[in-house]
């Protein structure tokens, strides 16, 4: 699913495991993986993009998630995030949930790809990604920049 290599991921967010994350089988519930992705994506927006949450909305338009291995209480998961494609109103983000040892990825628990659309909060319609955000993303992740369409339809 992912087009990026592990070394392409520059942003990391450590996930503290909570008792409520675990299910009857003793591993992290599958729905909780999505929460981990959301936590890391939000922190990415804060740290990398300096996202203005009060004026620029975002919605998940698409989410693909491959579960590879269960996360157990002994694990210390880290979510690695990057933007791989930037369009006019949307961006494609890739994430991997991993276990690292001495800074090296030893285990990949899951990989995900999602499309995020910027939203005008007053109109609740797609809006162009502000150039400042694009610039910050490009500086960190060097994503592919999709040509801007001339019509008003979203991507």
C-alpha cells in the first residue's frame, strides 16, 4: 500500500498505551489503531505545519489501513507520519505504526494511507491548502505536488 520507504518518514509520535486500548484477547483493539493514527496526524499538523485549527478545518476523506501484527502490552508503539502527495484541496498522508529499538524500526504493526481535505469552516466546503502549509510540508517531507486543476471541483 505505501509508496514511501521507512527512511522517508521524518515525523514520529510515541504512543503511550492505555489499559482501555486493549481488548479481551490482550492486544490493542483494531479500532484503537485509527485513534493512534489520528493522534499522530494531529501532532504532525501542530509540529510540522503549525496548523491553524480555528480557521482551517480538515476531514478524513479516505482511510486505508493494513493490520500486520497485534500490539501487545509489552510493546512501545511509535507512529511515523509523512505527507506523500499535496494537491489543491487535499493531501495524501502515509503512516506506519512501529516498534523501534535503539532508533531502528524492528517491527511494523500497521501501515495506513489517508486522504485529508482542507475545509473552509464557515462554508463547510473544500478549500485550497494555504501556500504556507504547503511550504512547511514540502520542507519536511518533499511530497509530490499535484498540478492545480483549473476547475472548481475538489480532487
